[in-house]
């Protein structure tokens, strides 16, 4: 089964359970023009119900960022995108100007070496805290969110205090071992928290439709208990 068919299988078995989908550009780009065609088809296949987030992690100077925004929002038709804040304000403005679209800025990521730069202290604040403060300040159009990994629960708590109303995209639950309970309780405390389970669902068991469905239902059931608790 190729990537496109597997992605469609994931959608077919989770459509009534998922609030959002987050296709990772790298897994499609590696297949060249065929992969880009698959990505177009998958976005169209998902349709207009769930939020579709481009996991592209774009970050470049203003005129290049403008082309990325046109590609992701106008060509592919995504609702939101993940962005790197490293190049500063002009690298995100072309995305922010799309008031009907959303951006999720990398703040404290879930990968093992995420702390290497993101935890760096300056003037008593970690870099990820400064990113959260900055993101909070540029949210004039109410379309800014943060990417904060479930694998960093203490940092997640601090970030939620800094940016109580921002949406959070929280990866790292499942295969990366992130804390689901903490992510739900803190990430969704006042603002919106999108709990992102990727490999734990997409590659569950034997990768069959039933295995994908069972894994998705299990995570939804766990979250419902936490919401009701």
C-alpha cells in the first residue's frame, strides 16, 4: 500500500473521531511530483469538515514566506500551518495576514533535542518562554497558536500560563511517550488544545484499517474520561 492509500485508510477509519488532520509535508515531498499530487488528493479527500493543518514548519524571509503562504493556503487549501519563529516577525506576517487561516508557531517541541536551544536561558527566561510571549503579542487577528510537545509537561504548564488563550497543537502523545492526561488538562485549560496522535494511530498494530480504528477509539475514550473528570 502506498502513502496515498494508507493516508486515505487513516481518514476513512477516523473521520468521525478526528477534529483535525496534520499531513507532514516531508513524507510526501520525498516522492517528488507524485508525492505532491498525493498531498493534493489527500487534502481534497479529507474535505471541509475537520481542520487540515500543514505540518510544513516553514520559516524564511518575507518575500519567500509570501510564496509559502500562497502554496499552502491557496494551492493546497490547508486551514493552518506550522511555522518556525527563528527568522522573526517578517517570516510569519504573510501567514498572519490570512485572517481566515491559522498558524501554529514552534515553541517547545517534542523531539529529544528540543531543549538544546529552546531551553536556553536569557534574562531569567527560556527561549521557548520568549517565543510564547512574542506569539501572544502578535495574535491581534486571533489566528496564532503554539506547538508545544506533550513530552515537555513542565514547559507546557509554563507556556499555558504565559499564553492562556492561545490554541495549542500538542504532538508527542503515543509513540513519543508524551503525557496525555497532562496535555488534556493543561493544554485545554482555557484556550483550545489539539492533541496530536500520529504514529500511535497511523501505524497502530498491523497498520490495518481495524487497527487504526481501534487505536483512535482508544485515545478518544481516554480523552473523554479526562474531559469529564
